[in-house]
C-alpha cells in the first residue's frame, strides 16, 4: 500500500471563512500546479480555477490544454490570464504522439497533477505513466454504472431513481480508476435528460474541488481500487 503525505502548505487553524472547514492556506508555501485538459465549455475547469483562487484548494492552474481549437473554455482561460495551449489530435499521427506532446507541455509548465475536465479523448500510457495516480477525471454518472459517452442520458433511459457524478483517478481503462468522490442527485418523474444533466452538473462543480482538496490536504493511500483517507 502506497502512502501519500498531505500537502504541507495547509495547517489546522481558524475556520476558513468560505468553507468553514478549519483549514487555512499559508501563501508563503508553494502551491500544487495543475494542468487542466478540456475539449469544450470548461465549466468544470472554471469551478477548479474558482476554488484555487478562493483558497479552497491549495493549488494553482499552471496550464489549460485543449485538443479542440474551438473549445470555448480555452478562450475563457486565456482571457482569465491562464497559460493555454491547443494541441489538435488531428495534427498528430496517432494517439501516443499526441499524448507525448501534451506531456511535454504539462512538464514545461511544471504540472504536478492533471485534471481531465470534459476532455473527450482516451489517454494512452504516454500520459498515464507520466503522471501515475496524479490524473483525475470527472464522469457525469455514478461509476461503475454508465461509463462512456452520455452518462446522463444512459442513466435516464435506464430508469434509475438516483444518479450523480464521480471523480476518479485515471488508469488506462475508460472511466475506470479508483473513485475519490461521488455526489448523488435524485431523478424526478418529470425530468428529461437535459434537466437531469443540469442537476448533475451542479454537483460536478462541487465534487471536483472537493476531490482535489481532499487529495492535496489529507493523507491517503490506495488499497487496491480503494482510495482510503486517514
Ligand atoms: C461534464 O459533464 C463532465 O462530467 C464530462 O463532460 C462534461 C464537461 O462539461 N466529462 P464542461 O466542459 O466541464 O462544462
């Protein structure tokens, strides 16, 4: 079992005015550097940026990378003063060379942890092995149910009464790695897929910062598939 030390720049103290959790950030210490990978709107990216800026997550966003030139989130990130890069997969011969180029950019930006936030590409070993147990993904369903595309729609059509979202560590299988945080939402009789997806997205924006905060501030270990916080 591998143990991971808590991030040392946080200490117990006065309750944080925003979160009331009793953790304080010491700005004199180095922050964990995040690389965020997106393909679209980037609302989860924005929730991570906001949580970092509010001091709720002891990290800073070092770079935002998109595989799509038209990703709205990239424009937002650039306007927000963040470093951005667009590496279109269409410009590379295969998945591995594309991923290797992404790793080069992540390393050049000094990234410690990678957050997939609506990144619509499978990762090859080129990235997963470069950041072992340091890549997170968010999926809009309660894994292991409804992995893959359109998790909200899959759950709705299946007729579940509860759905939600999952933040998990990334391995080589799609939507598969150890689970860090799950948040649930009810499915109402009058729902349609869009209403359910909107309800889940609200929870996604809480779950991603919550997962990062836990992983960066608490001791944790991996026991098989289980992420165990102590
Ligand atoms: C989210 O529903 C996320 O769970 C999924 O893709 C969507 C991305 O949304 N992986 P956004 O780009 O973060 O707004």
